[in-house]
C-alpha cells in the first residue's frame, strides 16, 4: 500500500491550522502543545515531499532540508523548553520557504 505523501501533507497542514485556531480560541495549553507537535510533524512531511520532487536542483535540498530541520527543531524545543531552539525552528522554516519559492521560480515543481 503506497501512501500518497501529498495528500498526507495537505491533511497535516489542515489539521495543524485547525489545532492552532482551537488553541487560540480556547486558550487550552494541551491544544497548544498538540499544535506545536503538529507543526513539527507537518514541517517534516513538507521536507520529505519537497525532497522527493524529481528535479535536479540544489534548491530542492535547501527547501527540503530547511523544512525537515524546522520540524526536528520544533520537537527539540518541545522536549527541552529552550526558546532559542524555537527560534532556530522558525529560521529553518523561513529558509525552507525561501528555498521552496526559489525552486518554484526555477522549475515548475509543485509538490503540495
């Protein structure tokens, strides 16, 4: 059984956004923790999907690596509670997004 990573990533993004809205609406700390964990998982999924794009470009590795590192950093922040690790997660996400936008501009690749 082959898992469609594109659909899984889209579902992860929708689930993450729903958790963020619920966490802000209710102020529930458990929902906030779930939203943070969902962000980490979704970022890793975005990275995996981006790395699987069948193009020969270094930007694929910049974007995919940035997303994967953002997700891993998010889990590290959840485990340690160190705020600077959360900042690293944000910076890796920014790098992944910029790499992805540059990749889209350079090619017609659109994995999600």
